[in-house]
C-alpha cells in the first residue's frame, strides 16, 4: 500500500488477509502456488515441488493455466449470451482442474483464487463456473456435494458484484531461523 492509498484500502486488504488466514494451510499453499503459476510470479517448480507427484501436478497446472490470459481477455462486459461460451468453457475446464486437486474445498477459496487470477470483472461469472465445475463427474459424489453446499445463497443469487480489484495477493514467505535473530 503506497501513500496514495485511501483509508478504506487498508480495511479491504485486512479483510482479504483475514479471509485468506481462515483457509486451511493446504488451501493457502495451493492458492499461493496457483498465483505463482497463473501470474508467472516465480519458478513454481523450484519453489513448490516437494516430490515427483507434485512436480507432475505443477506441470499439469501450468499447462492448464496456459489459457488464463485468453480467459482474462474474454471476460464478458455484460450478460450477453454471445460472449459467454468462449469465456465460460475454458473457465469451467480450469476450474474443474483446480477443484479436482482437492485443495480448494469451498466456494470462498475458489473465489479468492480466481478473483486474483482473472480480476474483478470475472466476479459475476465465478458462481456459475464454480457450480458447473463442482458438478462434473470427475469428482467423487461426496466431494461434489461438499463443494456445492459451500456456496451460499447470497453468493449464488447476488444482484450485483463489486468491481474493486483485490488488494492482497499472498506470496511465498521464506522461513526465518528465530534462533539466529537474537
């Protein structure tokens, strides 16, 4: 936050930080990893892979996330149905991948990640993409139930959405050896 930030920006950032802190540690890790891959922030393979299984998952995620720029460019300006298919089809595919990784266990975690990957303009479309991806048969029926029950009625039926961009983008934090700090 710079000197030009308004006082409300600090409150928004704090609310976003609290929301992120409410997620389980595995979800937090997955969100940070996903942002590194999707926003090309740093070498995700070097930073996040702990074993061969995770390396394969990161490679697959990077391949799937290769469409993020295309999706961002196609965020519909309004609810015109002619703009929906080229945007929603790849968004549901990427969303299905992320939900299938078993790290985003709720709509709020999904929304938190995708608002940062795609920007505030995608907000109105996230409930539909989430519900579509959470309904796909590649997920276990109990997982589908849990995911679909995690979206509140208010989120699913909102009359409007904020166009304010997210302010908090969680990143990797190096461990500090506290024994050497004194």
